[in-house]
């Protein structure tokens, strides 16, 4: 089969398109014929060797894939050959024509969801769901600011927050991104590339502040985020690319909090809840993954460059 293989940590050029043996499922494992693989920012950090998790070399990147079950190992009862599925982590990597997963890492993909959309599910939607429901304990009627709302996690968060009954604010930096988040249901959209956006957000709340901020770039925005919170407000740190200076008094005065998490740290019970919620949202149409671009698997290096460029509008997927 064809797969992307990383033999040394480095820039996008280390992503090599190679022939490798097709894996065979062992007991408790599932072999999935990948139709699309999702590209996430963490994939680029891992490839560069700067992520908290450093896989042993060589490795094939990717945790998010969608496709059809090709074969199952002994003891697998969750899925069968021919089932449409999406993955939530893998054993052998998603950037490949076939990927091996544990049966607990694979979930049904409803017929109304395309393979491209299925590849846009795991990291974006599980992150947004866990951040909003489990970490922020969001409630209907609260005001949620999604900072960077036009990307994969951002659009997922907008859809989930609207379904919960929250008042949803979103930021983006391009006309395309702003149009997208309006279409997805934000009550107010803000251009975070312009000066004074924090004042606009506060004005939109009549000076009260927002209850929850889902933050995609904490090293840039966290210091300002804390000043936007209402009493008992919460910032949930989802993305970060460096250090940041904050004034703890901004938290103290508001009795507020700033929390972070990693998707890899979810418990078995949390994961079960997340995927139950995602599955229900897909079936009833509440959740609609937005795919902005499909790139051939062989051009994974281009995808790794483009995903870090400003002005995201949906998810980038690799077509196999």
C-alpha cells in the first residue's frame, strides 16, 4: 500500500510517500481501507519533533480517518467487514491507504456523512465537545466566544454551542472565514485581525463579559481573553504555540479560571460520552463537518504547510 512515512523529525519535506506492507489485523484489531485522512495542527508539531508525544521512528502520521472496514481480527464484535467507519486514533497511522486500529478506536459513520467529513471528525469534534461540555460545563443561555471559529475545531464548537442553547460569538480573520461562521450560526462575528476587537466583544455583552472562551491560540490571545471574562468565566485552552504573559489578577477579580487539556488524556468514560454525543449529532444533522480542501495523500507536505497558515475555513483532508 501507499503511505506517508516519517524517518526523521523536521519540516514538511520529511513526509515521504512510500510503498509499505499492508498490515494484517491481530486479535482485537480492525483494518480500515482509508478513503480520507484528516490533517490536524498537532500532526505538524509531532512531525517536527516539538510535540509532547514523540512517536518512535519511522512512523506514519495521523489519527483521523474515514473509510470502510476491510478485515477484522479475532474477538472483534463492534464492527464487521464492509462497515463505514471513522477512527479516533490508530495503531499504524491514518496517512495511508489502509490503517490498523483497535476496535475501541473505530466508530460508525452514518450514511449521511461523507468520507471527507468523517475524516474531519475525531480531533476537531472530540476536542470541541470535551472542551465545551466536560471542561467548561457550559449551560444553555451562557455566552461562548470561540476564538478562531472558522477552523476545524472552531466550526465544531460553534455547532455544538448552538445545539446546547448558548449565545455564540466567533472570531475569524478573513471575509471567507467570517462568512463561514455566520453560516454556521454564530450570533455575532468579529474580525480578530483588526485592532480593538476585544472592545467590540465587551460592547456586545453590554460590558458584562463572556462566560466561556474556547481558545485556539493561547500564546497570542490568553492575556486579552482574561479581561473579556464575566464573573466565574472560564477560558478553555485548546491550542497553543508558545509562551504567554498573563496578569493573574484578571482571574482573581472575576473568580475566573483558565484550563487546558489534551485529547490523549481523556478517560475511557469521557471518550464514550464524547463519541456518543458526536454520533447523535451526526445522525440528527446538528453536527455538519466542514471540509475546506481535499489534497492528494502524496501531497501531505503541502497540507502540513497550509494548515498552519492564517485564515482557516474548515478542515483539510487527504484523499487516498
